[in-house]
C-alpha cells in the first residue's frame, strides 16, 4: 500500500463522487475508477457503495479513510522532520502559492520571508487555491498566498492588496469593437451587449471561473464558453489572437501584455470585479499581528518592484 492509494480514496470520500475527485486530483475519471477497483480487488473488500443514492463508504471504507488520514499525517510529519535534518535542523515554513499568482508575485514574497525569518528555511507548494486551503487545514502548509473567497471558516485571511478584473478583447475583434461603442461610457463597461460573443474561460472548479459566471449573471446571461483552460496565460493568448473575449485580473496584465499589447481592456462597474489577494493561515500557527506586518511588507515590496500600481 502506498500513500497515493490513501490519498485517492480519501479525496473521493471527501468530494462525494469520482468525477469531482478526478478534477481535484487532475486525473481522468476512468483512470481513477480503475485505480480504486484495483485497490479493492487487492484488499478483497469494497470501499465504496455505488448506487442511485450516490457514493457512500462501506464499513471497510470508513476504516480505510479514518486510519488512512492518520497515516498520511504521520508521513507528512516524518517528511518535515527529514527536511529539517537536511537543513541542519532549521525550522521550516511551508508556503502555498496559487498556480497563477505564484509565477508573478512569489519572488517578492519569498524575499520578505527570507529577511524576516532568516533562521528558517522556506518550502514552496504550488496549486489551485482550493487545494491549498485543504493543505492548510491538514497542517501541510503554514500559510497560503492566493485570492479570496476563502471557503473554510477555520482559515484566517489577511489581505495584501485588491486587484481589478477587466473585460478583454483583441483589437482586431470587430464584433467586440462595434459593441464597445454602445457599452462603454468612458468609465465602466456594460456587459449585456456581449452576451452572444464567444468567451475564453478558466475551467470549472477554479475561482476565476466562478467569478466570470457571477459577472455575467449580473447582466442576466451565462457566458458562451468555447474554450476552458487551466492557465490564465492561455486565456490571454487566445483572446489576443481573436478567438474570443475574456476577463483577466489586473495583477497579471503588466506581465502578459509586455511583449504583445494588442488587446483592449475595460474596467467593470461591479463589486464582483474586485477581489483581494492575501495570506491565508490557521490561527493556531500564526498570530494576526504577525500576518498583518508580513502582508504590509510584502505589499511594499510589490510596490517597489512596480508590480502593483501605487
């Protein structure tokens, strides 16, 4: 038995379905189902009841999940101790970074951690913010660096800054350009006229996908997605090459548009077009004042690096 078997079964039990677990684990649903059946065949007992009422754990499955969590926790603790030996018994700080924002903002954050906690070594884990929240709750991460909303009430959040979300289209997109004339009042954009245009989006399950849906629902329509990606860079590239329109966060625009600024961006008159980026943590590990001081220093570093508007 390996840790992956434990993780897969535990995630399936937490998500309540193979399809949702497959999305979370970034594996195909058929592959996940086959994997679990092989585990059940080897153990000689069923872990899940599959029926019209949904997916439920068998008594054996309950035992497997309960004790499996304890085993995974012990493995995590052992790994941390081994890392400590590698670093000469220095205490470690494990940081989770959003797969989108880490690429652009992680270095300034690490610079601050190095200067404020020079007697610690820092480890980085990257992934979707929902996954990082789970890792914080399990004690695998000391803190996470990602956008709101926070889905677990036990996780505290200290904002670093607020970003804007913009509507974007390629300069050569004649349909979008024609609609802009009627939808743009010089300050903000009315989204309603764009309901029939093809949208490029992030895939379902990511926070920015939900944000896109909320923005469009304010104007009584659902976006017609022609492509859903795992990567905001891909979304921008497709918009830039006139495959559709999209929403993009202001944090990423200075980097994305540095080489090919051929798209137009418009602010939106909506409270859903702003969201906060910050530090998520469990209060049992770090105190509020310490996190506020860290957030302030990170913001100053981002401003100094001209990553954020002053």
